[in-house]
C-alpha cells in the first residue's frame, strides 16, 4: 500500500484503504492502527457520521399475538 495522504484519495479508494488498514490493525500490525485512524477520520469528514437524529419517531407496528399460548 502506498503512503498517499487520505485527503488526496478518491472516495472509493479511501473507503477501501480505511477498511484494509483496519483489518491489518486488528491482526496486530503496529503502524496500521495509526494509519487506519487517519483514513477513518477523513471518511467521517467527507461523509459525516450517521446518526439517528433523522430517524422516524413512529413506533414499530404492533405484533399480533398467536391464538395459542405457550405454557
């Protein structure tokens, strides 16, 4: 993997590298954790952090009970 700065990568390449670096970091490669965090920070900067703020406040539809009961 080349040492291109995360800010200079195209979106798809940035996502792929962030994923690959995170996998390497989870496998114990020492420098990959730092580089993965840099790439993931750039992903958050570009795409934002998904939140539940825009989620619907409607409750889930009620589930009907079966006509028989467990006992």
